[in-house]
C-alpha cells in the first residue's frame, strides 16, 4: 500500500520525525549493524551460544572474556537478544548490570547465506539501578532551595549535571554495544562471508550516516514530487 505523503497532516509528519529523532538519540545506541555470513540461522545461533561462555576447547576466544565478561543469549525462531555483564572488581561474587540490550534478527538470503541485523538500545533496568543516575536528582533537591545563588545559575548547574550524567551512561552503553558486536564478529569468524560487490572509491552521492540519509531523502522527495 502506497501512502501519499501530501495527504498526511503536517503535525503528524513533524511528530513522526521528532519521535524518530528521540528513538535514535535516546532509546537506541549506535547505528544498526548488518553482517552477512555463509551459514544458516541455526548454525549461527548455535555458534553464538557455544561462544557465550569460556571453554578450554576454545582458547582462541579467550580475549572475549577479559575482565570477567559473560554473554547471555535469548532466542526464538528468527530473533535473538544478547546482553553482557562483567565482574565487579571490589566484589568477586557480584556482576554488573547489562547497560544495553542488543536485538538481532536472522534474514535468510539464499541457501546457506544469512544476513544478521543487530541494533542496541538502552536497558531501563541499568538506569533505574544505577546510583550515579540519581545523583543529579538528589543535588536538585538541595540547589533549588539555595537562597544565595541566582536561579539561572542553579538551572545551568543542574542542566550540566543532567547532561553529564546522561552522556556518561550512554557512553558506557555504547562501549557495551561495541563489545557485543565484536563478540558476534569473532564468534562467527569461522564462517566465510559471502562476497559483496563493493562500490568504487570514485562513486559520488554515497551517504553513510542514517540521519543524513533522512535529510537527503526528504530533499529528493521535495525535488521529485509532482
């Protein structure tokens, strides 16, 4: 079904665009990851499950488990979810809370060739159980009732604290997503990737950033609409 964008109300288009920006900047972490391997979804999933925990028979994967990293994989028919935890340095029986949840999907392309699509998002449990995430809220209850500071100064301080807290948590989540993607690539390294025709270096008008692609697509639509 083809929907005419001209018939969509302006407020709905603006809300859809704003909602997409919020999802990409707040909920999701990083850009989508796509890998193509010469293996069936079942083979890929079994390989990931076997590589999720250390084993003396897979010493070549030992670099995946540094700092006590462990990977948890939940599966169904076509999708899977990967989370990662690490060892707490000052308490050997405790583990960190997974800051991200990476959801993957298997898309069979042909016989023995599978495309793996992965996307990470913030884990709400990580934010709710992180003490540092609530420090700005605690400081706000103190600074708002400080009589000798101008309200504008208090607002600037609180805004800076909230921004730094969110940036720190999101940066940690991005590192965890990178570790999970790296784990997936190393675990599936035995499967020879199918050959993909690469574009020449001289090809123009190639957009890699998804947000830039949205802007270019809007520009293309405006130029070619009747």
